[in-house]
């Protein structure tokens, strides 16, 4: 339960630039659809396609330079509940805790940002602008949509790799999970250090 609440909290904090919540949620739901269709049924018939269709409609209005609608706290947390419910059902019925890799990009960014803020002796319950995507958009001056696409693309590659391992060599899913997290951390830390340094210069 505590892990679930932490993930919900991270997902809520990760809503901050155009396209990131809707796009990342779409990638996660497509992966869960793959599990539901080819590995193990985790949702009633039609449920996941309806959620995906809803995300496509939302992204049509949100995934643009000047967004016309936003998810807000309610939307981000509601989407996190749906993803966690489906993912939790799969983990409970199969024992594949490694499926948490579907949240790897958000997880690495969220957890390492929390650790960084603790080291800075900040109140981690207070709003901030220290996630990597915020540093890229604000200090790095990258446009919102390319940053969102990077998060989506990296998570999509991780998800696809996991699905292939799960279908063809299920005994190696945990190894895949560990390798994926290590690679993400190794790539993430230098980027964070570089763009956080720009923040400190302001």
C-alpha cells in the first residue's frame, strides 16, 4: 500500500509540462494492453481500449505547444490509479514484480529527485521544479513536446523490450528489470548534474 501511495505521489508530481502525463500514460496503457492480449488477462473486455481512446482524445488537446486542456491533480492521480490497478493485478496473479519496469522512467526520475531533495534538506511534500524534465524545459530551454517525447520514447523502448522478454524468455524478466534501471540511472545522473548546475547559476 505504501509503495502504491508513493507511486501515486510521484505520478502526481510528474504532471508539469504539455504532453508528459497524457503521453506517458498512453505508452503505459499500450504496454498493459499487450500484456492483456498476449500474456495474461488483467482487465474486462474493452476496458483498456476505452482508456487508450480517452487518452488519445486528451492528447489531441494537450499534446501541443499551446495546450487547450490539462489533466491537473485529479487527472494525473486518476490515471495513476488505473495503471497501478492493472499492473498490480498482473503482479499479484503472476508474481512478475519486474513488471514495475513499465514505470521505470517516472520511477527513476521521481525517486532520485526525492533523494536529491532530502540531501538538500528540503520538504519533499512541497512543490518544486527539480525533476529532470523540469530542468530540461526550464534551465535547458528545451520545448515541452520534445521533452515529453523523450520520456515517452525511452519508456516505450523499455516496455517493448520487457514484453519480448516476458513472452519469449520469462525467466529473465527480473534481470531485464535490473539492467533497465541501472542503464536509466547511469544515463540520468549526468544529465541531472549538468542541467541542475545551470539552475544553480541563476
